[in-house]
């Protein structure tokens, strides 16, 4: 089998000064992409400003024979995102791949959390992903092709104590991913999300003895594949970490259908409603509507 090549393509990786973003940038560059390495580079609470880690990544890429440019703009605003995309297109002439990886943590139990801990997390994760995608959108649509890879989390799928802000942001990214995939399909813009498990500055305190098995380099191969022109997946979420890759699905139980629905009918069928034995995997809302339509007309 031939090796996946990104020769001639241009990529932006946000939050690429360390951890997952660094691993993504290094691998994309190794396979031929010219990479804009974006990172405001600070501690995991986002309160930093030095650009040196991103510059170190660029230096690593160049020493290895690749092409990269450092970029230190905050991507959580429309203006910042536009600057990053403008740098990519003015420097390299196009934009083929956008990896939305930038993120911060400000963990606090919900009873104690404040707006100072909610707003920045929503701004970086949701705002950064949305505004970067918005800035890249006309470029990719104009080319008739593009790949956007977003970053969600298990917290966004399942919740996690002390991470109401982070979980809300990461859940929002799933909805954004699926919507952009629908809107981008006609123009050849494919959009997916990864749900990574890896040792990073944000997670190193949580992983314990698993940390050594969850190197960020074991996540980057999926990003490379989703970036490749031969990959046709879109609107999907993939769990990846420690050498495992799996598709994350939305499913519904057959549930209860009653033309005269009452709370008592729901109560009496509660076990049936919650029984996962015959779940149906759904890939779009039309499938959900079709299931209901068939019942209504049956």
C-alpha cells in the first residue's frame, strides 16, 4: 500500500505548541503539508502569551526538512481567526486542512463555578472552532475541497464531574461538526471530529499510570487520515487514543409509540423505553423523522 501523502497541501493546526497539536503538526508536515503552527502558548488555563513553544515546533519541522510558519494569534475571535487564515493563504496560496485543536481547562464543580471560569472555556473551544472554520470556509469552498478536523471530548459525550463548562463546549463542537458536514458536502468540504485520549498538559494530572500509554503521537495518525484527500468520511466523530480508533455513534432504542400518550403509559413502559437491546443507529435527523413517520402512518 502506498503511503498517505499531503504534498502540495496547506494545513493550519491551532493549539499546536505542545501536546496533541504539536503531534498533529509534526506528522502533517512529515507527510508533505506546509503547516501554519498556531499557538498562544501558555499554561493550560489559557493565561499566557509567549509564542516560543510554537516556534520550537516550527524549528523541529524545518530541521526535518519540512515547511512551516509560526503564528501566535488568539483564534477565539473572528478577527484573530481571520488573521490566521490570511497568513496561510498569503504565505502558501491556499488552505486545504484545518485542525481545530486549541483548548483550555478551568475546572470547577458546578455549584462553585463562575462566569470567569465559564466564558473563557466556551470562547476558546467553541469560539475558536467556529471562527476558524468560518474564516476557512470561503477559501475551501472556493477551491472545491477542504478538510476540517475538530476536537471534542468524552466529557462532551458523557459529562464529567467538575467540567460543566468544558463538557458544554465540547458537546457544542459535535453539533457544529455535523452541521458543517451537511453544509460543506456540496462544495467538497469534509468535516469530522476526534474524541482523543492522550497525555497532554491539560490531562497529565488525571491519567496516572496510563499516561505513558497515551502518547499524543498515537492520535495524530487519525488526523492525518481524515486530512487525506482519499478519505471520504464526513460528519463523523471518532474516539482515538492509545492505539485504538473507533467510530462514535448516535443511537435510539425502539422506544414506545402510543397515539394517546400519557405520563402513565410512559411510566409503565419505562423499562422498554430504556432497553438498549434493539437500538437503531442514526446518522441524520431525517432518519429519526422517518422512524416517527412510519409509526404515525402504520
